[in-house]
C-alpha cells in the first residue's frame, strides 16, 4: 500500500493513524509505483486544492501496478460521486474510521472492527525517525468563515476524550518522543465534558513530555484561563500560531471572522504579557474578494506593527459552495502581487526576529543529522543548524544562536 496526503496537518495525522492500523495487520508500505492500493487523503479548502486532489487520483490510477485507489478526506465527504467518476478502480470512503477496513478488503487483511482513532504505537511514533509527534485531539469547526468549506466537510467540533488523548500522549512519551504537537481543525473548541483545552494541556504535560506545542489557535480562543495555563506549564513551547487572515476590519467582516483589528492587537498584547519572549506566527489571505488597495495596505501596516516571527501567506482561491465565491473577486494578478508583497514583508520580519535571538541561548530538538551536523527546531520555532550535535536524532541540545555564512541560523552547542 502507498499513501499520498494532501492539505493540513490533521490529514497527515489521520493518514499516519490509518497506516499504523494497517501495518499492525500485516500490510506493507511501498512506493506508489509498486503498491496494489494507494490511499489518497484529500483536501478541499480551495478550488486549487480540489484540482490537486483529482490530479493525484488520476496519477495514482496510471501507476504501473494498476492499483485500487482509495480516496478519503474532505473532498471525499463533499464530492464522492465526482471522485468515483474518475475511474473504475476508485473507491471513495469519506469516513476515515473505515478506510483501513476498505484497504484491508482489497489486500485481504483481517482488519476487524474499525476504530474511531487508531491507537498510538511505538511504530507510529518512530515512523520516519519522528522526533516530533502530532497528536490529534479535535475534529470539526463551527466558525463558518465565508471562504472556508471545511465545516461542511468535517462537521461540528468533536473532541477526542481527555482520557484517550492523555493515554496516547503517554504512549508517545514511552516511545521516546520529545515533542508533542496538539492538532485539530479548531483545537480551541476542545471540550470533553468539563475539560477544555487548558485542562487537556495540563493533563498531557503531566505525562512528562519534554516539549508541548499547539499547532494553531484562533485569536478569540486565547482566553485568560488558557494563557495562564500556557504560561505556567514548563513543557509548553514559547511559540503560538495565531491566524490573522487580514488587517482590515472591512475584510475581516466579509470573512465572518469573529474579531476586529483592535481586538486582535489586544489579544496579541495579552499573549506577550503572559508569555514573555513568545514567537507569534500567523496566516494571511491575500486578495480576498472586494479587498481594496487600502485594505491591503492596512494589512501590511498591521503585520509590520505586530512583528510576527513568521508568516504563511496564501493567495485567495475561490472555493465553490462558499459565500466568498459569490462575492466580487479581486483580479488574479492583483492577488499575486499582494501575496508577493506580504511574503517579502514576512521574510523581513522573520530575519528581524532571528536577529533578535542571535547571541542568546536556545533549546533545540535535533530532527536530522548529516556530515555538517544536525538540523532541528528551537522552542520558539526557529530552524537551527547545529554545528556539532551533542547527541543524535531525537535529542535535545542547548546551543548559543549565531548567524551562518549562508544566512541560516546556526547553534553552537554549549560546553
């Protein structure tokens, strides 16, 4: 079997869980060209994502072994008939809990009763020399931003039970994982009975994990209670990814985002007050429908003023079925120009943040090694080239940050 995963980190976690379940039943992972079954986990967040998903299915169907192509993910939930029409060997299964069973039927494996979430295992934790493991704790979203189809594809928020999430985290710790990233479609909506995200973080930190990170958190979910727990939990990394999307109140309203520009400023100020030195990264959408030049300039100004450590910039792409697709569209060339400018601003801000950290001590998790040393990630999400790692892959080393000759951030191990 082979896997191709498109889209978000949650999809990646779900593909790993399906693969772990199948490997446990005797399936073998192979290259797509040699696989008898190819599982494609799709994304449908934009029209471009739909195009990439269908292209991936067609490519898999052309593989030499004439594999059965099992398609799951968000596009499978919204357009099963359209995917089936791509070929006779396409099997569509929108319920990820049943994907292993479908693959097992093709491979003639005894997959048994499907589970809602495949258990974490040492094999999964170490797959691909994983030193950082993503742990899915939530699915679904009820924000209904006007550009997003995900709530229709994944449904309302649903939490992995606290007891199950903590047990999975404990297994990852026992397998040697040093960093867990809590992930979901909208993890700020985590709710298992009386347990909210703050309670989940405290419980997972108690497993003894060395480092704990949130994949992303919506601005309104950064409540005083959550900030207090983040600040008081030593394992929590000094990094938060907080999507902004636009620095214009008019555009934020058109997006149906639930905060204003000033509200976002206050939230970020509260974050920095609670967690000194925190690195804040963000998402932006360039060229949203009806965005004017003034709106774009307001976004540039806000981004500069907030001083993000890193930006992910996306050109707006129409997604059929969303309210935004029916709005007045910005010309494609303007979207491209605005995205390019925002990326340039993001590059400058990232370099500036790195410069602020040069000469300071940092804790780096080594993720890979080669003849030059090691490459890893600091607690505040800097990519660091460790000149002479004190340990191997998976080890945490203390370094002093410096600027390398090629402009990269390097870490000199502390003696």
